[in-house]
């Protein structure tokens, strides 16, 4: 099941699903030398097509993504960290939209 907010995260298994879902996304890998040679073209591609790129080095890897992707990821993580959020999403997906709206109205959300 996909997250209704970003479409990429599993709402069934947030602890296990998040990493595996991101691994399923096609990610471009470049070593640091290759990335440095094509820096501007790589950055334009990342921003324009909202891609994620991993730059590999001897000391570890770095992941580069567009600001839009980063902000979306941070927003999703923030929402998923709120107690009861996943349960509320499941209620909506099960057709309990009216209850969802009423419950949130009662809570001032």
C-alpha cells in the first residue's frame, strides 16, 4: 500500500517498508570523479526529473536529490512521526472519510 501523501512509502510496514521502497526507485550511481566531471549536467538532471543520485567515494556514499524531493521527504517523515497518523490514513482508505473528518474536527485538526 502506498502513502497517500507521497505515493512512495508503505503505510503497512513503515519501519521495514521505507528503505525497501526507496531501494526500488531507480537511482543513478556515479563515482565522485565522474560526478565532478559532469557536475552541472548531473544537478540539472536531478532537479528537472526529480531524480535521486548516489555519489560513491572510498569513505562512503552521498545521496543527492532535488530540494523539492528533500522537502517532500521531510514533510512525509514529520507526518509519519505523528501519533495515530497511519491509523487515520487507513481509516480514509477503508472508506471512513466522514468519520475521519469528524474525528479531526473534534480534535481541532
